[in-house]
C-alpha cells in the first residue's frame, strides 16, 4: 500500500449546476440530472486519467445496456402483464409515505437453517481460518399478494447464498461485501476488491449473493442478474426487499456466532444496496458504498441504448421522469435517513465512472451530510490508485469498529 495522498481532494467535485438535494428528491431533482456533466478540479495528468478511463467506461456500458435491454424485451412485449403493471406499483405508494422504511423492509420473523460446505479449491483458502459456502431456503414472502405466486415461481432464487471467511481465533469484526449487477462470482470480487487483504488485516469476510444472480438465477435466464431489473418495477421492489431480508438472516447468523460488529460495503448495485441497508440497520458499524448509483431511472436515462426504453416506461406508467423515480424510490438510499452515525459513513467514487457517474456519489454524499468520500481517478471497472482507497477503507473500518468498542 502506498503512503501517497489521493490525486483528488474530497471536495474537488465542482459541478455547480447540481442543486442541493431536497425531499422528496424524486420531484426536486432536475429531469436533466442524468445528462449533467461531472467536473473535477485536477491537474493535467489526473484529468487525462479521468477522461481516458471515462471513454473506456462509455463503450463497456453500452454493451451491458444492450444485454439488459434485450433481457427486458419479453416482459416489455407482454401486453397482458403491462396492463397490470400500473396497478401493481400502486400497492407500494403507502409504504413510501411511511416514516420508517422497515414498514416495507420488514425484518425476518423466521430464522433460517444455514448449511455450510467448504469452498472449492480455486477459491480463497485462508491459512489461519476456514472458508465456507453458505446457503439456506429463504422464508421471504413478497408483500404484494398479487405478485407472490409469480415471484416465488423463481424457485432457484428461493435459496440464499454467501461465502464466509472466518479466522480460527475468532469471531472477528466482519466485513459484509455485496457485489454489483452481473458481477457476482466470488473469485471475481475476491480479486477485484482485494478481499484477502482485508481478511489479513484482521477482519472476517462475508460475500453475499444478490437475488437472481449466480446460483439464484433461473435455469434459462440469459445471464446472471438478467431477471433483477427485467420483470417490472413492482417486482423490482420485492427483489430489493428479498435482498435485504436474506442478508439480514446472514447477519443474524454472524451475530449468533459472536461477531462483535458488522460493517458493509458494496460495489455499483451492491453500493446502492449498501446505502439502503444503512437506512435500515442501526447496528451497522459502517457503510461504504463503492461507485454507487442512487436513482435507477436516471441511470437508465444515461445508458444507451436502454435509455430508449425509458420512453416506453413513461407510456406504461402514464407518468414523467419524476413519476418513474417515485415508483422506484422505495429502495433508493436517497429516500430514507441514514441510521449509521456520521463516523461510519464513507463513499468511494470513480471520477471517470460512466456506469454510475460521480453525480450519483455526490448526491449520496449530500444526503449523508457531507460524509467522508474518496475519489479515485479511474472508472467503474478500472480503479486506478486502488491501493490508496483500500488503505483509507481499512483505517476507516478500524475507527468505526473502535467506536463500537471493538479493537
């Protein structure tokens, strides 16, 4: 790890066109938010790194948007289902008016029997601990009775999965990691986010698999994660509720095993989920979203060619951008107050990110009362100077755990 200072100062994001976030954010955020440029104060070398990695991100993003758009076509062309979709989403409006998000994201009331099996040989094998694959049959039931049968028909999605690395002399404070959209393989996240390094710094690690990803995807889904966003806005609400529900059961297991404190990080879609978790779990020591998004609709509007489908959504739901945001606001981290103390909030943002552009991280930072932020001069996939933010994360995590009375 390098002792150099970051190339970009926390306050070097300087887009004066972005307004101060106010509630309800889905109405007050300009409809042009998705197209607003991202500006950083930076020297020539850093500016070159930002612009060049941004160009690479834009090309890669188009490929992923094309995959996601094609995956959504069957639902988009299902006229009978589209006729029901507006009524299905109306079910969730009363929950959005509640002061407590846990009214919808109900904590689990039934415990799970979690099974453990040793990980395969090609996964990380700690020398001073063990690594297991965990799974259980999820007791989750969708809130919307009109969606229960359709949602639960995805039988493979009904099994929750995670990987757990635990020190022999534990239990230790635990880092929970949530992967990004389509990026669920444990081996990928192990290497991409240097998770063995965090383990060697003294933390136990749990890698969580989101619904419809990995072994949770349907047998005939075209790719991992394809069903996450492609089945309508109503089912998307239930998908996030399911994600939080099963993650809470794994966290309950960690507490029962004696983990003295738990913190969470996640990348991209996992960063979005981490931000939501921070609005629900008061006992988290920290939340560190990494290159997070904060508005699904605004992200779609910035991704070609899937931005063309937003116009269809306007017609299906008979509403404008603000209305579409409201339909998806139930699971946005911008909607709810963060429950974690200020000392436990940190954001990692890529200055050249064009999958989840910096403006998303900037809005979340505003919502979290100008919390700590670490900007790196790379994109969504290429995290330049990653060693600097990994070291910053480690020090931040230790301080947050110490605030919980855990050394």
